[in-house]
C-alpha cells in the first residue's frame, strides 16, 4: 500500500535523496579526474601536431584515442558502482544526463563532418570545440542543480565564457583553451571531491 506524504515529509525525502546522491558523486570523482586529464592531454597533443605535421588535418585523428578511453571509463564506472550502496533516482538522472551528452556530441560531430564534406566548407570545423564547450557547460550546470554542488555552476560559466572567447581566437588556440577548461573544470573538482572523501573518512 502506497504511503501518502505530506509537504514536509516529501521535502525531507527529496533532501535525503539529494544527500545520498551527493555522497555517491564522491565515488564518481575518478571519472572527472580521468576525463579531465585525457581530454586535456589529447587537446594539447592536437595543438602540437597542428604545428608539426606536414598535413595538419591528420592531427585530428588523434581524437580517436577517446574511443578506448570510453572503455577505460566504463571499467572505472563499474568499480565505483561496487562502492555505492544505495542508488537513488537522482543518481540515475545525473548518469543519464552525461550519457546523453556523449551521444549528443557524437551526433553533433557526425552532422558537422557530413555538412562540411558535402558543402565543402571546412570552416565549419572551427565550431567544434566552442560548441562542445557549450554542451559541457549545460551538463555541468544541470549537475550543479541536481546535486546542489555549487562549484559546478562556476565550471559551467567557465566553459561558456571560454566558448565565446574561442570565437575570437585562431583555431589552434581552441585546443589550449579546451585543455585549460578540462583541468580547471574536471581535474580540480575531482581532486576536491577526493580530498573531501578522505577527510570524511579520517
């Protein structure tokens, strides 16, 4: 038999779910750190190869390294699930948000490449990094709302402002901006979560 909750009981239940979800986010800290370092490293590699290779366009193929990184990320996620004892509906929403982000980025890249090849407009490739930064900013902002983790509001703002800045910079510098954003927006918050977890267990 279903129990009817009054207003106060409903708020208490929601706050408990958010509290559990925030605790579970600590177990996802390795995801943030892993993807922060991975994307930053590939971005810097792309920047360097743009200036080294005889055919600079070949440098973009190194982003295929993110495919095996997805596999590694999957195993990191499975390891984190063993630690999480209680999964809430809020956790599922947060996870689906980022899975949707991955699918959205993949669809966006297919559209960009197809349109650029069909219409012979390579200038469209200059939109890739800024728009992906906008996508990440949206996910960070939504995550901040879901988990009530205020740092992610600032991270979202960082990605959005950086996307605008990219519009005024040469394409090669987009990769440096992206690398800096990933370090500041993923690696640093990931280590903060790691520190908070160790402190809570001390």
